[in-house]
C-alpha cells in the first residue's frame, strides 16, 4: 500500500513555506512555520479528495504535484520580473500576461495525464523525489540549528547591572511608542521636502522635550531595538559570532530578554506589550493585538507577496490584517486603562510609517502601490502620507494618556530612519542620515530640569531609571554604527563622519 500510494503532493506542498523560511531563517523562529505548514496541508487536501473521487488517487496526486511545481515556477518568475531594474520588463509580470502563459502548459499537461495510465513505479519515483527535495531543505534547517548560540557569554559581555531598587518615591506608568522607520527632520527636509515642524511644536505644547536633531545608534531594527532595550552598544557581538555570520538568534535572545523589562519587573511593574512580529518576551504580563492564529507577520507577508499574484487576495490576507493590527495598537495605547493599581510599563512597537503603505493621511485604507519596489519615487508620497497619519494618531494617543493621568511618562521614538534609496554597501553621506536620523520626544512630567540637553537612543532608559528609580547607570558616549542588513556583524563606526557632516547645518 505504501509503495503504490501517492503522498508526494503532501510533501511538495510544504516546499513554499520551507523555501521562504530558509530565506529568512536568521529572523523567523522555527516554531512560527508550524501553522503555515498545517494550513498548506489542509488546503491541498480538499482538491485532492475531490479529484480522487472522480479520477482516482494516482492521477489526482500527480496532477496536484505538477500544479504545485508549475505554481512555484510561476511565483519565482513573477518575483524576478516584478522587481526588475528595467521598468519596461516589469510589464511582463502582469497577471494578464503571466497567468495565461503558465495556464496553457498546465492545462495541456493535465490533459495528457488524464489520458495516460501510470504504473506504481511512477508513483514511487515521484514519492522519492519529493522526499529528497524537502528532506534536503529540512537538513539545511537542522544544520543551521545545530550551531550553538552563546547566550550566557553574551549576557556577561553585555554587562548591564540590574540595580537593587528600594521603595520608590515615584512610580509613574510608562508608555513607549516605538514608531518604526520614522524619519527625522534632516531626512524629511532633504529627501521629501517636507516641513515637520508643526508636529514638533504640537509635542512641545504638550510638555515634551523634543530633539530637533536626533539619531538612532544603528540603522536597522535588528540591532537598534536590542541596543535600546539593553541600554548598551552591541560591539561585543563580533567577539562571540563570526563576522560573516547572518544568524540573528543571539540578537533576538538579547531583545526578548532585555534589561529594560528586567528593571521594570524588579521594581514591581506590570509589563504590557506589542512587538509587531519583532519578538516576544517572557517578561510581559500581557501581549496585545495578536494576529489571527498568531501567525508571524513577516512570514505571512513574504508568503502572500511571493505566492499570491492577485492583489485583491493579498489585500484581504495581509494588508487588511496589517491595517487592523496597526489601528488596534494605536487605539489600545490611547485608551488603555489598567485593571489594577500596580504601575505598568507599556511597550508598543508598531510598524508605521514603515511599509506596507496602507494608510492615507487621514487614516483611510488604501490599495498598495502597484510597484513592489519600496524605493520607487512614487512610494515616497505614500510614505509621507502614512507619516502624516502617524503624527495625527500620535497626538491623539498623547492626549488620551494625559487626560487619564498627566503624570504618566511617555517616550515617543523611532528605531531608525526611513532609509529610502540607501546604498547599504557603498553609503553616501546622506545615506547615513537616511538610516540614523530619527524621532525622539520625551515627556517626563516634573523632571524637565533633570533632562540633559541631548539624549542618545542608547541612553534613553538609563536616564529614565536614574531620574525615577534612583539608579546609577553611566551615561554612554554616543556612537553611530553602520552595517548592511545582509551582514549584521560587519560593522563600521561612522560617529565622527556623522557628527562632522555639513548636512547637520
């Protein structure tokens, strides 16, 4: 029975999820692929059962396997064409051209299969082929996870103490609203010709210390967030990982088990969060705005963008979910009321104004831009519209928090700049500002005189804890560390270049 039963289609259908996972294995935890794999098996079971009823198990299995293979080729060709540097070639990626091009051969192959009789040897051969292909991918995944990650050593090298916190004179609720890829003034002025000063004035009118010129210490979320949340630079990573490594598990561990949340926990705070698919921490009391089936949003987006050619379906499966999730996070932050008298820290990392672009300036749902190249000039306007909406919602959130309790601390930041058109490997002087120039606004009510004239991202929570928790954290010198996303451990200190740049004037 095993030799004659065609199960190869159940193996081939795992290929798309495993392929996307291998391309993103450094960033996506392995357990996040379990539900997509189960969904894939469930989807393929329905047409297989129907076809088996009419044409038999053997032919139905072969037809479905062939269709999966053709679909994979279609998706690959489409992805190559749609991102092609020559715009005229992108036209070929249109569904009206590609779908008939692949549908006609598929129909011919199905017709030939229906007219053929297949021996059990054919089934066995395809079964072995499917196991071999997917087995090789599983072997690659196993090989990746066989490499030990030095978590304990990295914690020692991080060297951020958790001070003993005695009875606090003041225990304010603390909100962190991390606006992903929000560009600072220099970038908005030079790249977008946009004056954001009115938003800054509105923040100042609400009591915020706003840094007109602020910078992240790293140009990407992967290192910027662990640095901010551990109140330290991550130079030591090159000591525990090879420079050519792309394995981000150690960084993710530092992010999820960060020192900032440990300090809040030691002070008796409850911790609420939304991480936006960037990781979760065991230190949190509750995580808000979880997605359907708790799917990894990065994996979901990659699968939808690569394998679903019809934009209306992608909109319903991903853009609509992203739209709803962002609104959920913003509304939860604005209206949150604790059910206890215990002070809390709320960590809300929301992917806005970062792509995808789903909001206009008023917050209405829009169709994503036709081009899939996020650096195309027409996407700059979409980014700007989404940033304007972000400004509006941020002020609403601040007003909601301050109306409930004017003494709550509010930290508004971005983890890096917008990064449009950055050449990661050969960056220009302006590229550095596109990566580093960010947003930073602090509301420490009654503590304005204790704030320094400038707050580097890595020092934000050091300063907060020193002021409110009477800790003794050293204030670190500001550094700007450049790296490309493909090589996170090949880092270059560009501090002096950025500080001396004429673009700052």
